[in-house]
């Protein structure tokens, strides 16, 4: 608990005085003021987060965390639990969508076993931080103990810190875990106050009957764990997952180090909600990469006041949206740091209104 507390205490509100100076710089670039829209907003956010007038995005890291969930016994997924370890091996071999998109944007993928239900073969591209062999079935009681919830978050902090020493300018988060959209929906329903029906989606591709069953399972889990508090640790323990806890830790650690963290899809945003309840200031360090096809995702982002960069009807996870988001963020930083000013380019500036 000490590591978690120390990390939370290090998270401070960023210095927004830098935003005004950055806007002046953006306004002096060879374009009509504000004409690059969100790219200008992102550039300012990158300056504010990093505290650097010329932020760098050279060292890009995506943490993809994997774990299993006891609630799959309730039939909430279109895929069997065996897919979780199979996909982890696919990640470390470089054959998954996240690997392709990470290579596309020049990001390093770090794969972490937070709680896969089997022992995985050792691989140089795999970090083992296993808290347990999958969570318990949350329809029968808490998914994990509070101690396990803390351990999962602190494992995420440790993984981030180990990589931070090698250099990180921007971090993305992603997930793998069959059935994990079910605990994520439970977390979101509790923390946003929205109904399960408004939040829960089709996950890996459930049909209408499967979705109805999933909604019923989540409601049962919330009823069984009726003592859920607004405390993020309690919610994570009762209806969360080990990879969700690990991603929460990465978010908190990144904010403590003033590193922008790019949030992926539905499961990553559930982790962001947990982090937000533990330290609301952490929101200032988050950039929402995209809005996924999961219908509750937009509600989750809105609860934290986050506006997604992209909307591509994606619902894969893994950090795929975060990788694409990094490309947009890099573009915004290059606009700020590489574009000519009116003076340097010898371009006439806007005619003042009184001269028109």
C-alpha cells in the first residue's frame, strides 16, 4: 500500500500557465488562428502535461496487460478462456493487431501477465506479474481481495517505473482477457451511475441473447457485492480484474512522472475510472485515443470529461486505439515544434479588423 500511496501523493495538478504561452506560439504559426482545431488543443495539453515548451514523443511505450476472469463461467463471452494465453503468445511473437499498429507508429509493446489462468512459458518479451490465476467469479462474491487489488495496482506501477528508467515520453495502455468487458461494465455502471443496460456492450461479439445474459450477470454481481463503495480500491476488488488494476497502476505512475498516458478502449477506460476515483487530478494527464463500439464507452469518457481523438468503430482493445492516438499526438507536437512562424517564413499576417 505504501507504493500506491506514495505514487498518488506525487500526482499534482499540471502548470496551466504554460498553455497561454503555447497558444501565443500556435497563433504565430503560418495559418489562420485556431485553424488546426484539436491538433492545437493536443499540442497545448502535451506542453502542460510534460512541463516542456517543446515536448518530445520519441520514446513511445504501450503496456498490454493480460488476465483471466472467473465470471466467464457464466457464459458472458463469445470466446473460450483459452484464448487469453494464446493471444499473449501472439503478442510476444509480434503477430497481433497491437504489434502491427505499434510498429506502424514506432512504439514499443510491453506485454504483462497480470493474472492469466495458466503458467505461461518464459519469453524475453513477457513480464510476469501474476497476482493470481484469474479472478474469482464476481457473481458469487468479490472478484479478489483488497490486498490483491492493491497488489495489482502496485505491480502496474512497478512495471512502469522499470521502463521509465529506460526513457518514456508517452505511454499507451491496452488489455487482453477473455470476459473482461463484463467487469469493466460493472465498474463503469457503479462509477458513472448509469444503468447496466446503458453501459454493457457486445464485447467479443455477443448476439442479442448473449448480451441480455451478460446484463443479467452484471446485475447479479452488483447485487451480490451490494456493499460497493465509491472507493476505487473496493470497486476494483469486488468487480474488477487483475489487468484492470495493473493498468490503473500504469496510469497513476505516468501521471506522477508527468508522462502523458493515452487511454485505449472500454477496458482501459475502466482502469482510468478507477485511477480517477483514487486521484481526480490524474485526468489531466490522460488523452482518450478513441471511442470504441462498446456503447457505454462514450458515457465513461464523458464522466471524466475526456473527449476521444478518433471514432473508428473499433472494439479490439490490446492498445490498438492508443497506438493510433499516438500518431495524432505526434502530429500535433510536430505542428508546434516544426512549423514556421509568419516572421521566419516571410508571410504576411492577418489584416487587423480596424484596417479592413
